């Protein structure tokens, strides 16, 4: 299906029509009961212990290569490898932010702070921003993930752009992936900015974790490599982090139904209609950190990622039985739809 066709079916008019159906919160209660009775909301710390151990081992391997190998080409490959490991750790931090790992909030926070140190992203900033997104997915007024300075997600947003941002948005479909390369920097810088002037859940530990990451990261790079090689290593590492994390998060909602804060959608429909799943395979599940089950994740954000596939077997037929559009597609097609959507909403600037 073309992106413009999906936009037509997913316009605000369509949202209003679906929202005016006689819907009760009972549907979500029924669905959650099915999921809970299947044991899918039970925490599974053993699964995450294995994930953490594997990624710590891969991180140690990357650091060993950085400090022991004197070959710039191998180091550039290592920079990309370190980016892959970093994003895998980001997925773990994401799950800890949703308290998927432990029953104890304190234990989720403690391990979350450690992961924050490993990846260099401030925990309170990420959790607050991400929770706001979960409560208001694809809402132009309320979702921080679609209120960005250099990308438009509606024609009105595109028209409101001025200066250089307007020029970028005009060609945003072509510039999307280059812009994603900056996402690693943006996540780190935004988290650092948040530390100053905002209330942190852990006002002492969080700045120490972020500062410690920066000092050790830069120290390892520049003590192991000549200055210009070190800069090149950092550039490749951060660009690949941004491209990888951006490419795995973008299919979740980009190109799906966009809301304006006024559509009368109940929780179940709001989460399902604004989300896109990427078809499952062992490789996809690993590469996406479970986020390819975006519909199930948004319906049950506290569910451990290794339960999402089983949840899909309940959620998909439930949506079908209740006439709720459940959308899933492949990796390449999801990226194609995103680009078509971005091209569509920026079209008025090229007219």
C-alpha cells in the first residue's frame, strides 16, 4: 500500500470515525486479562541477565581491540561494532525505563543508572520524554517524538518552518538518513542539557554517570589512537549509533496515523492505530531489541521483551475480532513507507 493511501486511510477524519464508535475501556481490560492469564506480564530477570552479560562481553571485546590493535581500518570497523553494542545496551536501558526487568522499581533504577553510564544518556530525561510519548503516540501537540526542529510530520508543521529548517524539511525524505546519523549526538546532548535546570530522580548519581561515561570514552579513544584517528573513530561511532537507533525507532510510528490532541480515541485504538510492527524473525527480534513488536509494547509497556511474540498471538486476533486495524510489514517496506510519508507531508514546500 502506498504511503499516500495509508495517509488517506489514517487521516484525522478516519480517526474521528473510529473514535466515535461505541467503545468502552472494557475491551482493553479484556485484552489485558487474556495477556495476564497467559503469564506474559511476569518479569523475567534471567533473560535480561543473559542479555547484559553478552553485551558486556562484546563491549569488553571492542575496548580490547581499541587498546591493542594499531590499524586504523580495523579501528573504524571497531567503531561501528561499538556502535552496535551501544544501541543493544540502549535497548536494555529502554526496557529498564519501562520496569520490564525487575518487580522492584529500585532494582530497575539501579541497573538503569549503570546502563546510563555505559551509553552516556541521562536516565531521567529519557524516561520522562519516553513516557510522554507512550501516553500520546503520534500526537502533534503532545508527543515529543514528532515535535522536532528539522523534520515535519504534518503539512501544517512543514509550512510553519522558517529559514534553514524549512529548506531541510522541503527535502526531508532525501535527508532523513543523514539526519539520523546525528541522533546519537542529539540523545547525549539533550540528556546533558536536561541535567541543568531540571529535577533529576537521582541528582547526584545521574550527572556522575554521564560525566563518567564522557571521561572514560574520550580517555580510551585518545589514549589508544592518534588525535585525528581518534576524531574519526568518534565520528564513525556516533554516526552509526544514530543511524542504527534511528532506523529501529522510526518504523514504530512514522508514517502511521497522526493525531492532533482532539481525536476521541480510546487507549486501545490510540496505541494500535498509531503503531506499526515489523515482521518477526530471530534476527529482526535481535536487531530491533523487541521494538518490532511495537503494538504489543505500547499496549503493555511493562511486558518483558521476550514475551512480546507470544503476546502478538493474542493481540492480533483480538484486534481483528474487534475491527481494529492491526498493521505489520517488513523491514524494507517500513522504511519505504516512512520516506513516502515524509515526502508527502513536505510536498507543500515544493509546490
